């Protein structure tokens, strides 16, 4: 039973990282133009990722892993290419990045504290 629990937790964290990278790609490519749905998607999606990572791994540090994956993907995508092109070179792109990053921070900060003094995994 202990090995199965460990495998489920590892699968949960891998799945949350894949969802974070996928949502970052979709949000970054949807930012050209003046649309607000990438900002709303970043807020709702990242709040869901915090809940999902914490629920599947059951550790307080778990939401930071998809947060790092999402942030790294967004930074890589909004950075300029060698030709100077940028995916998110608009107000919407900057708002999407800021709202998504702040959502991770606020959602983790407002989560009720649990006792993590158990043995790791």
C-alpha cells in the first residue's frame, strides 16, 4: 500500500506539472490582442493547480512545483526570439503573467495550514 501511495503522489505531481506547462502555453499564445480571457484563464487555472497539487500530493510544498513550471514556461515564451519577436508583448500578456504568478502566491498563502510533520512520502 505504501508503494502505491507513493506512485499516486508522483503521478499527481507529474500531472500537475504537465497541466501547468500546457496552460502556460495556451495562455501565452492567446495573449496577442486585447482580450481578457487569458487573464481569467491564468487566475482560474492556477488556483485549480494549487488545489490539485496540494490534494494529490498532500504536502504544503506541492503547489510550488507547478508554480515553478508555469512561471518558467511563461518566462521562456514571453521572452524575445533572436529576431526580436515576443509572444506576449502587450498589456494582456503582462497582465496574464502578473495575474497568474500572483494567483499562485495568494492561493498558497491563503490555504489553511496542515501539520506536515509526517514522514516524507
